[in-house]
């Protein structure tokens, strides 16, 4: 961003946070509004066709407004990272409230995640699809179909909230050291989370680790990753879903335990 534009943006933040100026607030919301369309597009990519994109943008806008109101520039975080998580959280909250996902899909999601957790505990490693399918007594192809359905739930994402039951829960993307932090224990906990996440990703099978790296760190779409690995986009979606469910088992105490 050019210096002049950055200075103007900084001035808006200063005006809003110091005086509560409504015009500055509107200017910030307008400036960051493209984030809403970006997040809505990414969330909506795997949703049923009956979910209107304009509704997702509307839901996300409330998340952006909430992010602008609650953001604390002095803490040293990048607003875009903070806002993306709040926007996505607002969209998912509304989708869950609409209960657009069949109960059978949610039930399968819980069953697969529970099975994966049990196998991980037993073998001390990420289970293969064959092992999960055998434990569930279903064909591997059926398991893959279920993983594809679960991806449409919208909450199997590495940048999703660490604890989706808590609106103010931090996101994995926020687990970075705060240079202005004065609480050593808080900084230590975030650094430990970063270490555990990196270690957990490194323990994933090669293909799952590669999919996460290309998607979250290189910014490739699922279709582009499919081209790299010479498989279909739906197959990449299945691999991504299994990888994230495995990671979530290590960071969240599931309700079924």
C-alpha cells in the first residue's frame, strides 16, 4: 500500500479509536469490505447451490463491523487476519442457526472424528483412510463420500475458531507472538500453540501435509491443488477434510469424550 494510502488508513483508525468518529468507522468498513466478498466466496465454494452468495456477504458484513469495533491496533496484530476470522465466524454462526446441514451429515461427522480420535490414540499417529473405514465397517469409497459431505459443513478449516462453541475463541491464525504483550504467560501459551500446530502438521501423512501447505500457505485453490497432484478437486476436498479433522482432535476436547 502506498505511503499516502497507509497514512490515510492509519488516520481513520486513530480517529475512530480515539474519538469514536462515525465517518471514520464508515471509512474503515468501506475500505475493508472486499474482505467480506473474499471470505464469503471461500466459504460458499463448498456449500449447496440453494445457499445465496448475497446472504453470505450480508452475514459477513456484520462480522466485519464487529471486527472494526473490537479491533485494538495497539496490540500489534494485523487487522486483515483478525477480521477474516470474525467475518467467517459470523457467516458460520448464521448458517448454523439456519440449520441447513442434514442431521445425518452432522452425525457422520461426529462418528468419523470420534473414530479418528480413537485410532490416533491407539496407534499414536494419524490413521489412514483404510483404517478409519475398517473401524467404521464401511467401504473406503463411502468414507470418502462422507468426508466430501462433511466439507460442506463449513467448519473443517484450519483457520476456523479453535473452539467453535465460543464466539470469542481465538483462531489458529491468531496464535502468533504479540510484540507488545506484557503478559509473559499469554505469549508463552500462544508460542506453544504455534509449536504444537506445526508439530501436528508435520506428523500428518505426506499428501495431507502437502494439501494444507498449498492451501493455507501458498494460497492455491482446491482445484489448483488437484491439478498439482493430478487428482480431482473433490478428492482434494476429502483429503483436506480428513487432515483438518485430525488436527482438530489434537486441539479441541470433543464433546463426545
